[in-house]
């Protein structure tokens, strides 16, 4: 396929993954059933990976009082990218959040913490909103309503490097499972004349920590001025789209600013209050941008664990339809997404072509129906079998559960 064929905007619509409508608005795509299935699989993967890594999941509101963002520094440094406040009854001004970190800081300070609890890893797949200019909106890569895989780690200064390294490894493991590759790693620093928090000592300390992490990782990276968050430096993982344009997907940030603004603390071994460090971290970044990248890299032929339909069952004739439907039910019971393609949809060859992006195509003819077997075709053209239906089910289930990019 050419780059044009891999453009996620056209391919996503062609495959029935997502769409847009002027009545809903620019930068506000909706998800169709197959796209929602890919999104759900992606969200389930990252939640499970985070849980295994010791994260605790929370939910927080998509709105916050204007004062919340004044305290965090977003109002002073990021207001141009935020939607105007909503006037609420009683004279309160509510804002659609541009970030989840202020909410997580408030959750952290809602109760006292001991040094024994740290690092405390708090994660959320939450919605946030950016007032992007209409001229930069496009497909799933630049949107106004974002579902972000966000997390904040509250830890001691001595724990920062280890937590940032662990976050970087979570990102690299996710990319392996997704079958995507980083275009480059970037150490994002402030510009000399940018609109950043004025705290030179904090910037130097945070930058030194992230530089240590990158140097120790062995990954090639480059330092770029003008790309930092307003409150601190960050490691950005850059991906390239079909046209070669770069965008940030994943990030690790060190924040010494907001813990001070929100007066966050923990009780140390000496019985005194100490200030934690806040490590911001996104493994897959926004779900929208991650799916856009997956569409462009795989051309719709997603890894089996992400595919909207993982297995298509193809009865050769009407006589094998009951066996095909029974196997689809067995797949569903095993947690797999399967569907039968009945003979009324066309010839066997036509149905095979129709299911060309489905990882597994199981053909059931008279002989297979009699023996409880399947003639298995893989998406890459390989033909296996006839194999016992139970063997096919167990093998596919294991590959999907292991988030493998291999077909067999």
C-alpha cells in the first residue's frame, strides 16, 4: 500500500472504524462498532498492564472550578488551549479540564500519606478537552475531546529515576504488543523566552533526572528546546504518520511545581512533612492518536488481540452452518470475537476475500464437520489443517491473551 492508502482518515472510514459529522463538530469524531472494539481492547490492555505494574485506578470529573486551574498554573500558562469557562448556578465558573493532573493532585492530598506508601501510582483513562484551532484538526490525531491514558506517580526524589525508567519500559512493552515503533525519543526542554514556570533550580533538577534515565536506557535521543510542559521537562516518544509527520504519543514528565502549588506532602521516617515529586506518565497517550497510528501502521490488519473480528468461520454450504454457529459460540465463551460468514453472502472465495483483514479464517466443509475439525487459513496466506477445533481455539486464545503480534 502507498502512504495515501495508509492515511488513517480515509482508511478508518473505509473500514468502518470512526466517522465525523459537522453537526457534532470539528475535532469530535465518533466511534463505530468496530472502532469501539479496537478502542476497548486497547484500553483493557493498558489498564491490565498498569494494574500489574502496581498502579491504582481512579475516576475524576471532566469539569473543575476555574480556581483549580489557577492553582495548578494551567490558567496562567495554558489558557489559550482551554475552552472558556462555563457559568454555573451560584456564580461559579467551571472549566472543561485540559489535563488530569490537578484532579489527581487533589485526590492525593485528600488524605495523609506516609513514606511507606510511596511510590503511590495513580492512573486513569480519562477525558480531557483542548481548544484546538480548526485548521490543525484532522482525523484522530488532533481532536478536541481526548481520552487520555494518564497516570501520576507521587514519590520521593530518590525514587524518581527508577519510576521514570519503569514507565519508559511500560511504554516500550506496549509498543511491542501494538506492533509499532518509535520514530525517535526526545528530551523536551523549555525555550529561553517561552511561557514556563519560573523556577530555575527545579528545572535543572528535573532535567538532570530525566537525562540520567535516558542515558541509562541506552536509547538514542535528542534534546529539543521549546517542547517542555509549562511546569517541567519531559521525555517524549515521537511517532511518524503515513506522510512522515511527527507527533508525540507517549510521555514521561518530572514535575516539582504542582506538588508545591497544591501543598502536597508525606510524613517521612523522621516524622516530619516532606514534599513528594510528581511524575506524569502516559503509556499510549491519547486513545485517539494511538488508534490513528495503529490504522496507519497495520493498514487495518491489526494484531489478533486488537482485531475487531478475530476469527471468521466459513461453512462451505448450508449443511455446515449449525457447526459454524456452534463454533462461534465456543469462541465467544472463550472470550474471542468471532463471526460466521454464511454461504448466502457469496462463494467461499468471495467470503475469504471479504474477511481478508481477519487474522483467522476457519473453513468447515462436510469432512471437517464430521470430524470436529477446521481448515484454518491465516491472514498472511498460510493454510493449516484440518486441525481439531479445540486445538485452534486454545492456540488462538493463547496468542490473543499474550498480546502477541504473531499469527501462529
